[in-house]
């Protein structure tokens, strides 16, 4: 098969489009004929990308951990999927990803994909939407009528956080760059602020829940928006006392986990029209290196996708 691989640790410059062995589905896995794979620009910086769970170097690696495709092989003990099923999912970070013509994926990482959208669109959903769902529902335990502030409402995770917060019955405020304000309003946000020019302290009501989808200095300013006793949820970097300043907050840092029931629910929300995936840019698999090198600079709202078939 053809695949995008890196034989040594580094950035996009290490990625090579080349032939590679077709993986074999082990017990509890399926072989997926990949149609599209979404990328996360920071994944080449993660230790998990380059090492197995027991810490061993696992180069050459195949990146991209969001997949949409068709089941073409079943490992031993698999009875949840059948040959020909169209699936999507989030592949574990410590194993080869979906930037290849085939991927072996544990069944626990997959669900039947939403059929109302294309493979390219459904590839943008698993990692981003699962992260948003788990931030709002599993960690913040968002309740109807609460006020959610989403930092980075036009990003891959942020766009789903805005839509899901609205789905859960919250009032939603978000930040975005000026060119993306209308896009985020179209997702259902009640208020959208230009993060470069707006003074958030003057324009936003106190937040019951703050979702940090950007990290960096933005969250240091925005955390002041959370009401006493409110919740601050982040997946960008751990929270320390210097950030909270001793304030009365509940803080949550987490790494997204595979969850088939949540993926299935998300797929149903897409098919019912309540959730809308957003594709920023599409590259053929053969131009995967350029996707990683250029995408972070060129892409608009949503996620960048590798088209495999």
C-alpha cells in the first residue's frame, strides 16, 4: 500500500510518501480501507506519536488519528462489524494512524459513520467531536441554561464545542479571529468576540464553564471570566496554581479517550443535522507532507483532511 511515514522523529520534513506493508488485523481489530484521514498539526510533537505504550521507539510511524473508511477485514473475535461497513473513529496515539491506504484499528475505537456526509467530512469528526463531548458532558457535566465560553470557536474542537454546548441547552459565547466571527455565529454561538481586539472582561457575562481549545496566553486572560465555583476544562496543557491564582474553580485537564457509544451518538447528531462538520482544506495523501507543513498556516475554520480514496 501507499502510506505517509516518518522514519525518524521530527516535523513535517521527516514525512515521506512511500510503499509500506499492509497491516494485519489482530484479534479485536478490523482492517479499514481508508478513504479519508484528518490531521492534527501538533501530533508530530507528541511523545505518543513516536513511542509505544511501553516506551519503545516505534518508527517508522504513520500519522493521522482520525479515520473514515470501509471495513475490509476482520480480526479474530470481531462480531460488531461486518465486511463493507462504513466506519469512522479515533485511532490511539501510540499506534499507526490513518495516513495510508489501509489501517488496522481496534473495534473499540470505531463506530458506524454518519452517512449523510462524505468520508472527507466524517474524518473531521471523531477526535475533535469526542474531545468536545467529553469536555462538556463527561468533565464539566454541563447543565441546560448554563453559560459556556469556548476559546477558539472556529477550530476543529472549538467548532464542535460551540455546537454541542448549544445542543445541551447552554448559552454560548466564543472567541475567534475577526475573519471567522460570522462562521462561529452560524454554528449557534450567541456572542462571538474577536480575540485580537475585544476586551473579554467588558463583553462577556461570567462563565459557568470555560472550554480552552487554544492554550497559551489566551487562557490566562479568559480564566478570569469563570464565576466562583465554575469549571475550567482544557486539553491543551495541565492546569497549575499559577493559572488559577487560588480562585474557587474546578479545573479539568484530560486527553480524549475512545468511546464507541459517544461516537455513535455524535454520528446520529450529524445525520439529524444538529452537528455540522467543517473541512478547512483537503490534500491528496501523496501531498501529506505539505498538508502538515502548510496547513497550520493556510487553513480556515475546521480541520485539514488527507483524501486517500
